[in-house]
C-alpha cells in the first residue's frame, strides 16, 4: 500500500514589511559660485557633484607638448591676472603661449583700459550674504564701488565654439550675474554694472546694468533657483559644455 503523504505544514506568517523611508532631499545651506554655475549648466550634474559627492572628471586640453584641464587653465590665468597691476596692466613673460595669450587678451583690451581709469579697484573681493536661509558666497575678479555705483568684472576662459558670448552668459551665468548684483546691492550700491570678459573674445565683453528697481526681480529669480534645489528638482540638460567633465556621464546619466 502506498504510504500516506503528510500534508505540508502551513507557512509561518511573517510580519508585514516596514515601508522604507523616503530618501532625504538634498538640503543646501551654502551655495558657492561654482555650485551655482553647475546647477545652471545642468541640475543633474550639480546633484552628482554636490548631492552625491562624485568627483568631476578632468577635461583635457592640448597645450603644446603637455595637457592640462580647462579648470587648470582658468586657474592659471586668474592667478596671473590677480598679480598684475590693473591700473597699468603689463603682460608677463611666459613660455606658455596659451596662458600668456589669455592674459594679453585682457591687458590689451578696451575693458582693461577702462578698469585702469578707476581708482581703488579691488581684486578677488570675497562676498557673503544670506538669502532664503542659504549662505551665498564667492569672489569677484575685479570690483569697484564709488558714489553708489558698483562695477564688477568676471574673467572667463571658456572655449566659445560656435556660441556667442551673450549666449554663454544667458545659458550658463545668468544666476551668477544676478548674485553679483545682489551682493553689490547688499553692500550699499544703488546701481550695478556686471561685465563678463571672455578672453577668447576680448573685443566682445558682455555687460548688464541693474538698478534698485531690479532687486525684487533678482531676488525672486534666486529664490526660485534655491527652491528647485531644496525640492530636489535635478533634471539633466545635456550639452557639450555641461557634459564635459560631468562625473555622472556614462555611469548614471
């Protein structure tokens, strides 16, 4: 006779799974000019760099016999422009022709002659102010404030490609520009002129003038950007410029 097959035991009743908590949003308390620039270029690139802590990839540029990243080129140019006398700029003797060319582009420009005519121009002026609970900070390459009028110069070594300097400013530096203006207004200015000097095109500086009547609009635009960051809105906006050096490229984006 066939042996009776025992009925299987009832499976033990497991406790219900506890729902996993929602991951915390990226809460920002400080915003530097670098982080603002990344957020403006691509919000996802900003999150990869500052939310996840991924390291930015170096973007190589050929410099004669060696190679150097775009960041290194910009840092070298800024360091030299910080050393020169803005009242009487002279191009230093350098073996590195690319770096010397960028510095010479400024020294020989109409903008340099304008800056030279201003008394008391400050270099690498640090600023900090609070907005919507966030500490915004950075440095101004060249700063002048007299009689309630502020003048700001920002040197750029960007490779422009087919884009115009105006297009680059609107796409990638609009937030930076309004932060410059707000910093000056917080310092007591009644009118602010911000000029971006693209050293690849020294003949085409991009300037904008702001008055006290613009402050509310500038603050609202900065508030909107901060709100997007605090809400975790980080959509990717790929472009050749934004994707260059992005730590998430080909990994999670």
